[in-house]
């Protein structure tokens, strides 16, 4: 029900970069706190650190539930500092799924609402064989269609791109998240 993908990496940074793929939609009635993300379900959880890239991909609705239950255990094994391209999204989704308040140490998005595609173009970062060229909606479709290999390849590419963003331009202070149920 959960497919795992791992590979060895050599990265010159401390800590862990986290990236998720989801299904769901924004709750427009709550735009300024964690409830904005309460309609999302995590389908993929990936991370990269100095030596490893690891991806957990749920392959069914039952797998989504197993991944939700596994997420706190995964967090407890990771080393800080924590980075994400959009810290509010990841922390809001995780809070609603698990009740855990993940506080990120570094935001990789250079400015509010910056797209990853624009960041990698500006920084001249490789596509890393992303089958969807930073179009997350296509990853959602692939997951629903059962094309987990492409969904995993997309998450892998996102993690490698985010690593390059961190190494090329660093990070900024994440916005504070208001955690509300």
C-alpha cells in the first residue's frame, strides 16, 4: 500500500528538505491559518538530507491512511534544520492530518507565491527528469491514474530542485503559521 523509493545522495547542507504531494483543495473560508489546508490528503512524503533521498508514496486510499499514521515516526527520525519550498503548505497539511505542529527553519520560496518553475528558471536549475515540468496538477492526475512511478519521479525532481535552490540562494525566514483546528 505504500511504495518506498530511496537513493544515496551527496549534498552539502545540514538538515532536511521536505516535500509532499497531495490531493484535495483549499478551504477558502479560512485563508489565514492552518484550516486553509484541512481538505488535503498527503499522497507522497519525500525528504532529502546530506546522504539520502527517501520517498513514501501511498498507492491507495488505505495507503494514504497508513502514510498519515507513519508521518510522525518519519519526522522523529529527521535532522534539523527543516526546509520546504512552501512551509505554510506542508505544515498546514501535516497539522490537519496528524496534529503535529512542524515549525520549519527555512523557507525556500524566495517571495510569497513564487512558483518553483520560476525559481528554477531564474537559477538555471536542471529539470531532474521531472515528467510534469513542475506542473503539480499533472502529478495529482498521475496518482489518481495509478501511475505511481511518474508521481514518485516528480517528487524526486522536486526534492533535487529544492536542494539546488537552497545551495544556490539559501533560504529565508518562514512565515509564522497560525495552527487552528
